[in-house]
C-alpha cells in the first residue's frame, strides 16, 4: 500500500497563507463599501436604503471568505504539487472576480 501523495503540502500552505492574508483587507474594504452603499438610497432623490447592495456585499464577503477556507482544506489533503498550485492560483483569481461580480450586480439592480 502506498501513502497518499502529499508532495503539494508546502505549495498548499503557501497559497493558503497568501489567501488568508489577502482576504482580510479585501473583506474589510468590501464590508465598508457594502455598508456605505447599502445605507444610501438606491436612486437619487429617493429615501430609504438600498437593500440589494447590502445583500450583494454579504455575498461578496462570503466569496472572499470561501477562498482561504478552501485552501486550508487543501492543506489537509494536498495531493500533488501541480494540483496544489493550480488550485491556489484558480482560487486566488476566481474568488475576487466572483466578489466583484456580486457587487456589480448589486449596484446594477
């Protein structure tokens, strides 16, 4: 019986640390912009708040939180180095794009 391939553990840890450190300012910025945008009216001249932007900000923060969580799960079961690097790069690129898309959709509604 051969052991599971764990050659990608170092790469998985590096990407998980980068994603975690990068997520903190991105989540903070998204939260501040989301709270500010949700507290003003959706249309100029109207009153009230803009709930779609608040919901979009929550969804964007969840996308940004998911990236480091998925990469730390990857540390537990790293697999090959190439797989760990591919997962890390895809996650670091896709999560901010999904968050940007959620915020853009919230502003468009």
